[in-house]
C-alpha cells in the first residue's frame, strides 16, 4: 500500500532577483529567463524555480560584477546582492568583457539546443575557468567543455 502524500509539505521556494536600471545601479538577468515576474518598488523582480542556472549582472558606475549560479535548496550556498536566498555560485568575476563573454556563451549553448540548467555544476566550473581566461565562446570551446559531460 502506498503512503498518502504529505499535503502539509511546502512547495520548493522560488528565488527572487531584483532588477534595476536607475542610472546609479544596474541589475539585470543576462540569462536564465524568469519563471515569472512581479513589479517592485525599486524595479521588476523575477522569480526562478529551484535548479535553474542564471547569469546576473550588477553594475555601479565603472564597476561591474557577473554571477553565474544555480538556484539551490541544499549544499554549499552563497549570498549574492539582490538575490533573495543563497544559491550555488558556479562562477563570478568583474573583469572587463566577462559579462559579454558569458552572455554570448549562454546564447551559443542554447542555439545548439542545450539547456544551461541541465548541465552539471562541474561543466559550469570548467566553463568559468575558460571564460575568465578570456576564451571566446566559440564552437570549439563549447565542444571541448561538453565532451566531459556524462551522457544524458
């Protein structure tokens, strides 16, 4: 006999991400499209389900930081400004051009039919090393990173 489902269990929480573009501070999602969004006082707030890989840009004046993370429920987690709950940080940096390389890398992945959220954290760590080393997100780089992914 099957046990009855636990109706009191909570659904997995969504991760809320604050977006802004008021001149002093820019915060935007480079990739990882929202599950849904709501209006907020400081700007739009996007909601992501657990397990989603996203790229998030925070820029103020002449400095910019990019974070690639997986929304997570357990394990090692990092707090990122503008993100409602801790996430599994996969790569981050503030080097010039990094946001453009990451955005282009996500575009390349999706144009070849890959869902960034279905790739392993190890893949993203390898990709981070390549992108931080100023490697261009071309087909050769993508192929060399994907060869080590376990067959689906």
